[in-house]
């Protein structure tokens, strides 16, 4: 199961993600592909982002989450990841 946690502080948002969806075999897992695309798109299109990925845990810190472009993309990320969790709750959870 993919576990996603968003921590919001004044002008900073941190996303911590871990796990594997295990919806279907590697290479055809639509839940994993959807989440990977969503987080990659958000990271690649925001500014002031720091990413660390190790031991199966990805931590992404958005240092200027109130900047309008970042805020828009982070709001879209949160909305979409919640939709994924609603549809595929046994494979992805938002903590």
C-alpha cells in the first residue's frame, strides 16, 4: 500500500510517501503509475523544492507553498491523491 502524508506549515508543505500499491504486477500497476505521475508532475513544476528518496521513503519539501503557482499545483495534488485514495483505498491511503 502507498502511504501519503502532507504536512502543512506556514509557507511550507512537506509530502512524505512510502510503500507500493501492489494493485497489479510490476509494470502494469495503474495505481502506482498514477501516483508516480502525480508526484513527479508536482515536483517538476513547482519552485523551491527539495526531494530526498531513500529506504523506500520519498520526502518532498516545498519551501514556498504559498507562491501562487506552487499553491495551485499542491492543491491539485491534494485533490487528486484524495480521489485516488477514494477509488483505490486498499492500495493507497492519505494519512
